[in-house]
């Protein structure tokens, strides 16, 4: 029987991809050999037991010791008694692993069916309830993974990829996290984190980098964002009661239907509420804010700094921008009926297809603005406005023959 097994393994070894070890004569030792399916350069269906492979893939066999399983897929693998101490597991995927390996490479553990170790590929994995205590997940790929009720005490996440990571109800604190990340109220928080509907009441998030994070519907009551990078964050329908944002970077912040009033905001930022269908919608408004389609009729932005704001598609009828700085902004397709723009600086702003019916623009600066397709009807103060370099509603540059501004 032993002779028959060794013969079979020797034949299979000829099919191994580069880097897999040819089987020695003593390969029949329990747990030292594996059987897998190869498709291209990727191994999957790895098991200590012999099995068949689906059409289009090749059955290969080898020894675990010193084999390079780089980027191999261990999902559903049977590792009962496997001797993996000498294996190279860089970038491996895993999940639903059956059985317990007798040995693992240094720095690796097997928990809840997942191989946890440096460079492990856990992207999109549902890691609910996994014990990661003291695990070494340095440089691991956890993009779009979900961590819920996991024990992360002492876990090393240095240089890990947390893009799109969703986490909640975590237990303990890791020994290391990627730059800009932290732990607050049982969540891993950092750039691109998915924190929609998260309860961050009283959380201390000072100085962290949450750029691009999703805080839709989150409870931020009394949370401290002092000096935090919140650029590009989605914060619609969040509860802001008592939250502190002084010194935070809100460039590109997306907001609407905000609940409550924050305790502080960065310089030049304001909580503004506009009428809508018998109620009001609240927005965070400031330089670089992204609040396209906003309902901000009949409000005053007089003297505000709204540089780079995105208000395309918004409803601004009767709104006043007297003396405001609104350079390099986007006002495409806005409705500005009877708005007051006197002495405002709109240098470089785009007004494509905007409606200026009844607008007053006395002394406004529209240098290099773009009004292509805009509607000017009963506009007052045009004769004192500055249109140098602007593209007029009829598409002709100001100062050229036929220009309509």
C-alpha cells in the first residue's frame, strides 16, 4: 500500500507548478502531504485527503514543507493534522477551513476557519466573532471585510489594508494599526472606513484621518472630531448634537438632513437649514462642501467663504450672497431666481445652464466664470459686474463680438 501511495504522489508531483516541492519517498507521513486543484498558477481545494478536481483544473500533490502557497485559496480546505510549519503562506485566502493543523508557520494562527498571519488576504471576508487576540496581521488585506464582535486585543494590524472595512462591537485594543487609524467605541476608524449607522456617542476621534469614510446615519452625539481629517466624508442624516469639529478638515464633505446642532465647527463653516415640503433640511456649508441639489432658498450667505463649494442642481431662489467669496465653485443648473449676488467674488465658478432670472449682480466679480447655456432674464447690475475672461450664456467669450454678457 505504501509503495502504491508513493508511486501516485511521484506522478502527481510532475504536475506541480514552479515552486512546489517534489515528494520524497517518506511523503506518506500523516499530515505532511497535500492534494489540491490547480487552475493557472492558483491552487485551491487544498486538503490532506486525496480528491478529484473539476474539469478545467489539474489535481496536484506535494509536501506542505517549504511549498510556496503564495496567493493560494485555502477556503474550505481540510487541514486536519496538517504540518504547515515550513509552508509559505504569503497572500493566502481562507475561510471555512476544516480541522486543525498540527503545526503552522511562525506568526500564523488558525481561528474560526481563517488563516491569520502577515499578508493574509481577508478581503471581503465576514470575520464575525473571530478571535484575533495577539494575531500578527501586518500587511494583511482586510479591504471590504466585516469585523463584528471580534477580540482584537494585542492584534498587530500595522500596514494592513483597511479600505472599506466595516467594524463594530470590537473587544480590546490592537497593538498596532495603519497610519491614521484608531479604535473608538468598539469601531476601527480611519480613511475609507464604513461607519454608516455607527454609534460614536462621546467617541474621541481627534486628529485621526477619516478621509473618504462613510458616516451616513451615524450617531455622532458629543463626538470629538477636533483636528480630524474628514475630507470627502459622507455624513448625510447623521446626528451632530454636541459634536466638536473645530479645526477639522471638511473639504468635500457630503451632508444633508443633519440632525441636531454641533458644539463647534471649523472656521467658515455653518449649519444651514433650508425649507423643503413643509419642513427643513439641514446642511453643513463651507469651503469645498458638496451639497448638490440642496434646498437653500431665501437664506443669507453674505460675506461667507464658499470657495470650491459644489451646489450644482441646488435651489437658491431669493438667497443672498452679498460680498461672499465663491471662487472656483460649481453652480451648474442651479435655480437662482431673485437671488442677490452683489459684490460677491465668483471668479472661476461654473454656472452652466443656471437660471439667473431676476438676479441682482451689481459689482459682482465673474472673472473667468462659465455661463454657457445660462438664462439671464430681468437681471440687474450687469453693467457694473466684472465679466473679464468669462464665457457668456451664448458660449462667446466676454469682450468678443456677439458676446451676451
